[in-house]
C-alpha cells in the first residue's frame, strides 16, 4: 500500500476514534437551564419557534426562556411579548439600538446572560426549532467539571447533498472535541455553564467579532482548559438559508478566528488533500483506491451510527468530496467579505 494512502487511512482512523470517544456522563443529574435566544426580524419564523418551545418536555420549574429582541424592524417584538404573556417562565427584553461595542448579536446575547437565573445557559436561534427532549438530553452530557457542550442542527427542506455535508461538518466537530482539540461549534445548539462563561469574561474578549459568539467562545474555553463535550442527541431543526453561498462563506471562512495550532493544522491538511487528489490520479492503483474507499466507508459508518442517522451510502462519496468543498469555502470566506443579517 502506498505511503500517502497509509497516512490518509491513519488520519481517518484517528478521526473515527475521536467521534467514538464522545459519550454520555456516568452520573446523570437533572439540572436547571436558562434557554437564551437573540431575535432580529424573525416574524416569519417565530411561530415555529414558539410551537417547538411549547412542546419541550421538561419541568417548567427547572428552566426558563429568555428572548432578547435585537432591534427588530418587523413585528417580532410584538409576537415575542404575546408569547411571553402565556408562560410564567418566558421573559422578553428589547435592545432599541445596535451596540457599537458588542458586534453581531453579542449585545443581545450578553443581555440575555445578564437576565438569566440558572446555572446552565442553553443557546439557540430564533429561526430554530428545538426538539421536545432537547433540554433533558443535555443532562446526559453535563457533569460538574464540564463547561461547554456542543450540539448540532439539521436544516429543513434542503438537498441530500446539503444534509450529508452538514452531518460531515458536525462529524469533524465531534471528532476534534473527542480528541481534546476542538475545532468549532454551532451557536444554534450550544450550552455553557454560567461559572465557566463568567470565568472567560463572557463575550468581552471577543466583542469585536461580527460573528464568533460560538467558535470564538469555544476558543476561549479551550484556552482556559475548560472541559468541552459533544452532544450527539437531539439536534435542533432550522430553516434553509435564503443565501446559501453567503452562509457557507460565514461558516467556513473563520480561519482568522481559529487558534494558531488549528490554523497550522488546517493549512497542512489542505495541502495534504490537494496532494492526495493529485497522487491518486497520477499514481492510480486499485489497491490504493480500494483502501481509500474503505477508509471513507468506515468513517461514514461510525459517523452515521453515532449520530443515529439513516445510513445513506452516497455519503461515502460526499466524504471524498467534502475536504475540497471545505477548502473552497474556507478560501472564499477568508479572502472575501461576507454578509451578516
């Protein structure tokens, strides 16, 4: 077997091991949660959010929902107030102007954390729909030493291509978290302990990033050696992006936000994959191609089983394509501007 293919196979085995390392805690405890949501011009999506929040199966005395309207210009705030009036554990606040200091939605999230009463902050977005067991499932991943738990999400009404690529992305998150070298996370399904959040200074150190309430926060937690875990249960549901191209640039174009070791590893990985493609084509052999295919198959099986997803064999092909998809949007997102709502 060719040496390059051997290295690739070892790399895939290591990633697969990282995914498998993500497990539930041994001593599960029932905890109290503050669900925190920033909302800006989401009147079309709020009815779906409200419907999902109503269906959550968790003791109402053990969680609260705090929603901050982030200078909406539509009817969002009116809808939020009407929803809050129906439930004693739902509170709504409003920002009347954008904050020049805390960029993006950090000002709204900062206010939400200041109004929160419980020990775990559970973040989602106003265009998301948490499943009914969402809060309860997070108890499976928090112990007294855990500061952050990273969850995932699924987009509605998108192609199988987009669905499988999203699963692969979260596979990378879970693998790197399992290996103790977390790469990124998604702010639409993320939980942090109040103590850990305050210990890193909240959003103060990352307030100038337009995005990064998720990845930049994860980097702060990692820098302070706070335990980060991955929740492979109860993904939240979100809607298809209205601008897929901009969404992908935002998601993968955060190279500058990555820690320096991650940047070096990313550069090495990008170069390796480009060389791997050239090597497979110029030095083709059935043995190497078979080993390459076997490695991708093993990774896809472990990824699908761990995330309790239906095994779709075309995903093996997407595993092969994904690195080049990632390289493309990482470069485009890093070296060009991307828009933010």
